C-alpha cells in the first residue's frame, strides 16, 4: 500500500448538494427554499413558536390551575451498584459522591436507587432513598442516614402535638402570661341615659 492508495472510510465524505443547477437536478429554481418571503432570504432565522407577528398559540391558550413544575424536587440519581467502589465500612456522603463523579451538576439533593447489588457495608448519607435501596443497604449491615429529606409521619405528628400544647389555654392554677404582659380588662359598656321626664305644660 502506498500513500495514494489511502482513502477515507465509506460515509466519512459525501458530495456537496449543488443548488440552482436547473430544474432537472431537483434543486433548481428556488433551490429548496420554497417560495418567496422571509424564509427565502439569506441569513433568515425564525425562532420556534414565532407566527409572523400575530398572537402565538402559547399566549392564546388560557392558563388555569396550578403547575408544580417550578416547585419540583430534583434529585441526582445514584445507583446502588456504583457504591461498591468505596471501601468497606466507609461513610459515603454528598462530598464523596461528587468527588467520585457519581453526582454532578446542580440539584436539590442526591437519591440512592436500588439498581444492582451492594457487596459492602456502608453508611450512606443522602437526601432520599428508594425502598429497595434502603433494604439492600441495611441487608449488608449498613445504615441509611437522611440529609434534610422529607420528614417522617412520626416527626410531623410530634410537631403537631407540640404546637397544640403551646397554643392550648392555660389552666386555672397556671399563669397564662407573665405579670408584665397581663391582658387588659375588657371595656365596660357605657350605661344608657334615662329618658327625660315630660315637662308639665303651663295652663
């Protein structure tokens, strides 16, 4: 084989589309640009959704109801099988995930998914766990620690009980407020004036 025998791989180079070479070429006359107008001009670009200046469809449609897309909690998923690269008995937290390249980019937290098998005992700290991932981690003797995750129902009920106790009225033997912040006595209604006696008319 000599230098002049070298050729590019099939499909790496293709023939340039020739425009305006007669109607028989398939790209003659308008050269694939359709009729006259904005799209037929060189350098023209129309953004998606633009309708020539008329009110676009996205603004014509009514907007009703609540959309939770702006308030969605977005987690970076980490599969359970990828945790086998850490040492046995190690504590894996958000910093360890990012240093290992398992969780990159901006998000609201990290969620451990149960894809794969875990072969090591680890203490995993993440913002959320799937049910299968939690079972597999605890099955190997490890622990799952939530980092600012959703509060458990028991925690919510205890908070409700605490708030109910603080808002309950004080008993008769207890002082509801300190002496300096005693509530003012209710205002007494003003007594109504007695109607005047009719004067005796002179004869």
